[in-house]
């Protein structure tokens, strides 16, 4: 049973902090209490955020260990070609518009001939699987070559690598592995993986994108080579200033982006906008890059005013999401508007409007065949909008 705001009794009990009532209403699987009832603090987790790898950054500088792990039969390789991951249909239909896909995991024997061609490949060390017991129910790590991944006879660490190959090699892999393909375009196909695999893809694709865009030293323009498991560019010019000290030009970059749900002064409307390139009818949260020397709060205020003319007062952080297109960190915030008159800039966005809570609920639940819609649940914009809807329990 739900109310006019599409909230269940459990939603309302959670909002008001009635844990005993929520405990009765909640249906925990396998006898486990939902995390909101245990008193445990838990971060918000978005798509592209989950990972089952320990990045093992201390191992990146150990070339002997990396070389050994590359040849281990239990090591896992995931392929990319032009930033497109090698995948296969999952066969698990979840009722969504787009079919689910999963990474095609390969082993050393599958890729060893290609590893010899260092001039045409890029190899990135992603990390090692977090140790779990093989008999644990719901084990997310499938066996590879008949072995449980954490049965590595060496140090117990199962290494994962991302291997980027050229177009010719990609055709060979497609022919060799029936039913497999390199997913394209990035959206929506990158949103069709499981939560576990999406985090791996975000890491791999972001580092590979950095490597493909920075082929030459940003300091002197000379050729570079990859070091530290693919996480550092080393200039080949001996007297390059980049060899002295630590420089951010030598490491993968991450671009901070603020994305904000702007709330009307009345608390019952939110501001959503759209760009010209969006699908007709799609509205989302405003967003923009953080500039040098700027705080998150000031970036939110500046971007909202630039794009919509709305002035913002209080800003508070909610959660963040890596967005591997190519490598952004979406910093999700709630912003309280102190003005209401919209003046769209017509450069970055073509329209912005105040939408009521009821309208937003219809968008989220796709009721009344609304002409408007918001981004899918995998996007932090969707989650920020849902967060705002849940901020006010309707009793």
C-alpha cells in the first residue's frame, strides 16, 4: 500500500526514525536486518562505485611481481578496444529496456601472444581480488580454468588486468569467442553490466582513456612510456623537468564535477534542466566542472546561476559517483535556492523549469505516460532526485 506520494509505510517509518516499526515492516533476506536498522553507518553506493578488487597500489612498482602475475593461470584479463569492453550477453532478463551484459573474462593463455606486441597494446594492473571463502553463499567470483580464483598457489592474490588492443586484434577475438562483442556506444551499454563489474569497468576505462589522450609528455612534448602498472607516464627525455619531484601531469587525471538538486524556497519544487543534445523530454540535475581554486559549494552556486539565473544559498554534500566518460567524479549535492526567477543561458542548457514533487514522482514511476523523464537509476542525478523526494515524508 502506498500514499499519494508513492511512499510505503516502510518509507515513512524510515524517514521518521521509527526503527522498531520499520523492523516489523522490512523483509530482510536470510534473516539479516536491513542496514538502516542495525545502527551501522553506510555510505551511499551508486553504479560504477562498487568494487571487489584491492587496487594494491604498492604492487604497481614491483615489476617482478607484476610479470609473475601476468603469467598466472588464475589471473584475469578483461579486454578493451577503443575504450569498449569485451562482453557477452548475460541472458538474465530483468525486465529493463536494455538486455544485461557481462564482461568476457580471459586468462593468460588467451592473451599471451598479444602481450608480446607492446607497441600496439596497453596493459593496466587493476588490482587483486579481495579474499573470500570459496564456499560463501552467493560467491560473485566464478571459477576460471576450473580453479576457484583465490586458490592461487603463490601468495593467494588473484590479479586482474585490463588489456587494450587495436582494431585488427579485436576482430580476431570476436572471431575466436563466439557471441562476444565490444560494447558500443558507451551509453546506454555501459549501464547494462552488474554493479560489481561496473566498478571494474569504471576504473579500467578511465585509466585507458587517460593513456590514449596523453601520448606525449605534457611538460616537454617528448615520447613517454607507461610505468607503475599503467598508472604513471615516464618521459623518455632524460633532462625533462618532470623527472624532478612529483607532477600531476604524470598520473591519471580525474575531473571533479558538481551535480546538484536545486530546491525551491518553498521546499516542494525542484529545478531540472536539459541540454539540446538530450533525448526529447529528458530533464536532469544541473551540473558543471569545478574550476581551479574553487570550493565545491562555490562551484555549485556559480554553475546554477550561470545556467539558470537562480541564486543558491546553503549547499550540502550527499554522495559522489565516478563517471568513466572519460574520467569524471560526480559530486552530488543538495542546493537551496534563494531566488526563483529562471533565466536560461541558452548556451549550456536550452531549458530549465521548477517541477513539483508530484510531477517528479510521476517521472520516477513513469506514471500517466508523462512527456518528461529523468536519467536512469544508474546515474547519480536519478538518485539525487529520489533523495529529495524522500526528504519529506507525506503523512
